[in-house]
């Protein structure tokens, strides 16, 4: 009798899976440029997201990657690793050896993403998957229903990247998907987000995918054009909130609401810059004009050492130029070769896509320019402000939002700082998926 009692828990233990899923479906919604500070604005109409907050978990802040731009961040969200590891280093890449310039999202996912993604883990576990305008998903073999973010020569969303059979399915269901591609990048961008959401809602109701990801983009365009506080930017954010409501309603109509987790996040925040300063004169005065290339501008200038640079003779001059830029207040931080890995990037010699050996970063209110025609380093007001992102991810203006609610998630809880790197392992935990090599952590404070 005693022996029998000991066998019962042993049998139960042996029958238990290694990973126990807390949910059967995850809907991952990225609202491009949805800064953490937007959620602190009570005047911003976000009824559906605020309802999800009340029913789930809100992170007081979150952290993206460097550079804090769309494609590196979205790839980190799906992989749980930094750009150096997954390979998507920027929105646009230039091979310094061949001269090839390309947008990484226009190449197949397996060409540009060097590690496994959440979609890979989901497919391996036998789940149905769906993706709607998520970056770096072209020809993704692990996505069953896919409207990938791919651009044509006119920089419009490319309808030819979608499988014809899937387009016909959406049309037959009454989703005006053709208008999404027609209106992308126009003043009707917000309506396009609704159409994309209707496509995702159709798939959610008909196919009930285990993992669905959607990227809403009009919020980024509006903030770039007008600034994050402009009424049109607020309208775009409210429109994105409406899309969140459509997807939550679709889960109800599909009969899977009680088994579904909704995550609302973003790739980066936003900030408006009104001033710029020229750094070229400092390098000219140091005698480095033909020994370094100053690549880029704005919040990051890459300093590339040319073949004429002689370390023994020129390093002292380079350090003096860096010190001068910091002394006069134009550069806040010099990222050295030894620090590249710590900010999630490759060293120059490790990648043909690295633009320099050093990176110069100003304060967030100033852009750096490289103008060999001027001898002035005076900080001047720009003719037109720049509303943008890309700054160091530790700055609060770059913090993205993070909200999660549903099956296996706590209710009515506010937690502290999270990271986009933590989203993939958290979703894997909820769905009982196995992901190896991730750098992020499960956000356990959010889970039951």
C-alpha cells in the first residue's frame, strides 16, 4: 500500500510536459513609435489599451535596442537577442566591400536573420502562425499566413510579396486588402492600418493561430511628419488603439478569448530635435581629414579609420579630437571598439556592414552634422525640427510601451522596467515553446 502511494506522484511527474503552456494563443501587436510616455498622457484616447491595462499588466517603462529604429528592434522582439547576434544592424545596410545597399526586410528572412525566431519555435511545436507587415518576414517558412513588410522600388508596400492564394482568401472574406497596398505611405495610412487589422482579425477567427504578430505603421509616419504631440499623431495612436479593439473582439468571436494573451508593444519612442552642430572642423584641426571618414549624422556619427591612419602616429590626435568634442559639449559619449558589444553592435572588423570603428553620440537635443564647407562648431537652430528616434535606448524618450493581458497573466498590476529583448522568452513561456540562446529573460512579474 505504501509502495502504491509513492508511485502515484512519480507517474504524474513522468506524464507532465517539460514546458506547461499557460495560453494557447498569443496576439503580438507592435504600434510603431508608441512611446512609454504616451501611456502617461491621460488626454490621449486609448480606451482599448487602457482596458487591457486594467485587466492585465502595464510596464512603467521598457527598453529597445541600439540603434532604436524599427528593424533591429522588431527582430529583437521576435528573437530575444541583440542586433549583433541576430544580424539586423540597421534599417538600411551597406556592404562597404561590395557597395551593395539594401533594406534588410526586402531580403528573405533566412538571409538576414541569423538566429531562430518565435515563429520557428511555434512551427516546431505544431502551432499555426500568422504575420502582418512584421519586418524581416519575407518568404518566412515558419509563417503560415503572411503579409510581410516588403517594399517596391517606389518604397511602397509590395503586394507581390504576398502569396496569391492568401490574397484571394482575404478578398473573398470581404477584406479590402488591395487598398492597404494602394494607401500605404499616403495620407490614408491610418485607414490602411485598419485594413491590415481586418485581415489579421479574419485569420484569427478562421484559422485561430497559436502566434499572430502585427505591425501598425501609421503612428510612426505621423510622428515623423508632425511630432509626437501633434493632434494628427494623437489621432494615429487612437486609430491604432481601435485596431487593438478589433483584434480583441475577433478573439471573442473566435471563441478563444479566454485562452489568448494580447501584448501591445513598440519598437521605440520619439523625440523632437531643434538644434544641430558641425563636428567636421574639429577633425580638420587635428589633421585627420584624410585619415578618418565621418559617416552618418544626426544622433550617431561613425568614425572610420582609413588606410592612411597610422595608429602609432595618429591615435593621440584622434583622442584629442574626441576630447575636444566632449569638452565643447557636442559629443556626450564616444563608443569605442571595445564597447561595441556592450551596446549590441559588431566591431568594425567583424562585419562588412559596420560603418566605423568608433561611434559619436551627442546629447538627445542636438544633431551632429559633417560639413567640410564650414569652420564653425556652434550649435545652431535647424530650419525645420526633426522628429525621430534612433538615440541610445537607455534614454526615457526612446522607451517603448509594453502592456500584456490574458490567459496566464496577472490582473491589474503595474511592473517596473522591461526590455524588448524579454518579449520572445515571455511568449515562449506562455505558449510552452522552447527557445535556446536568448539573451532576454521571462517577465515573470507579469505572469501568474
